[in-house]
């Protein structure tokens, strides 16, 4: 297991009254620690049809030059020497003309067809004048015009896509064009979601004094966006005191358990206590950001990971992007996504010494803060395009890192 880091904070004592103040890690550092904490999962080989959304475990290389032979880039005539040219035959994509063209000769050719030996260029059909006498006239194309040379896209053995790339449609098509039927991949980490809170209703409008659960429906989709595989949502009562520990320890078919709520030091908050009792290794214990600062990341002695997300929906979303997303990327062997810095405008309450995570919408080359970004409110995130991480010294219009909101 990776060694404990200097950033590891002290675990709380058995009761909330004895809980020490945790050292809040800078937001950027917490994100990097979450990514670096796990070892990538073991690779396996799957058919192309099963690889989409997974992560490439080894570089995709060209087994042969791309293209494998000289091909025509236009419909027209493959010509040798200067014109006029006598037509010797025709070659279509998928076939080969076996002859050798001599000066003043040509073959009709289709886009993608193999260029015959002896051809100097391809004369596009729209520039050619074909006569009834079997001759073709037209401007003499310069050598190599409209011919894609063998290896022009990539020489044999070259790296086409590096390991750690998330597999999408284009990568699947590229692999198939190279002759691959399977790919080495790292599977999507399996995530069990535990939603705590006795105040939550799970269907219909909430009753008096109660709150409708927003995270149960939202988090499985967010896990998929972040590269994980949701293994379902379980609702866990705040009481009795050991209910959360039982739910965490019984979950053995996943690499990650994400717990919403129960991350603070209140009377009903159980997560830090159960982690201490289990001998968990704390990687991140509170983050210097708003909202979402009580978030945490720990590794159980079994090697499974526990991510603690606040119970407020927007705070949980921020925490998931801060810790869960980077953790899943690390388990998949993907690099931590670099965050573009763009100018951000809008009104937001200052947060001295803290990174402020706010939803934004794209506006030209910058972004504008959207309304509705309280810790419990998802309106801004639902309407926005991304999240901006405003540093403590951010001022109106200055650049800030921006990450996809999923």
C-alpha cells in the first residue's frame, strides 16, 4: 500500500465533543493526492465492442504502416509521365492493378484504391478530358499529387494512442482499422453508493420537515461520467450508531464505497468514527474549499477505498469532482485531467483562504458564474456548463481553473 503522507490528518476520537480541528488541505493538493493514492487496477483484454468507456491499458501501436500502401486521395486517373495518357485499365478500392505503368499511360482509379507501380500522381476526374480514342488529356499534376503515401499517417510500430486514454468511438475505429479485434483495458472501478440521512424521502414531494433525496438519483450518473461503474444505491439510517459501519463492511464487490452525509462531527455522523475503528489510512481529511470542506478519502485495511461526500447536494457534487473523480482516474491508470484557466466573471461571496467552487456558463472565451450555488442547491450546477475553482485571491475577471461538471 502507498505510504501515509504528510498531508494525512489526525482521526477524530470516539465522540464529536473530542474531535480535533482537522488541517484543511488546499483544494489542488487534495485532488492530486486522491489521484496518486491508488495503484491502477489489473489489465484485461476485451473485444472492441466491450471496450467503450474503459481505459486503454497499453499503448495502441500501428502493426503496419498507415496507410499500408500508396492510395489515391481522389477519384480520377493514376498517370505516368506527361499527357496525353492512354488508359490501360481501372482499379477500384479493394482491388489491385498488377501492371506497371509506363510513360504516357494511366489507369482509372477510385479514392482509396492502391496506386499502381509507375504512377507519378493522380489527375482528378474533374480536371481530366477523356476522349473516345481511349486517351486522357489534362494538366500534368506534380509528382505525388493526390497520393497518400504508405506510412504517411503513421509508420509501422509507432504509438497511435498512449496508455491511459479513455476509449471512445474514434479510438475503437482506429483500432479496427489497424486490424485489432481486442484491446487491453483497465476496467471501470465499481462504486457502491451509501446515502445516509433519516430526514430523506425517496419518492414524491417531501413531507413536513423532511427533504427529498437528490443524491440517490444523481450520483450513479455522475459515477458513470467520472469513469466508474455504479453498483447501486443503498439508503442507510443514521441510527442505530453501527448501521453505517455494517453497510460499509458488508460491501465487498466494489473497489470504492462513496458515503453521502455523515462526514462531519455531529451526533449522528458516523463515518470518521468507523474509519478510525477499522484502522483506515486517511489520505484526505477535510479540504480548504467551499462548499464541501468536510469531504474525505480513506483506504480500509482490505484495500477498498472510502470517499466521504457531504450530505448537501451541491457540496457533494463538488466533493465528488475533487476526490472521487481523481480517485477513479488513478484506479484506471488515467492521468489527472489538466484544468484550463479562463477568465471568470460574476458575483460570489468572498471566501478568504479557501477555494470557492462555483457553477459557470461559457461566455465567449471566458465563463460567468451562474446563480444558485448554495451548498444545498443544485440549480446553478444543473443550468451551468462547468465548475470554476476560484482561488483565494480571485478577483472579478481574473483566470481560474475550470473543470467539467458532468
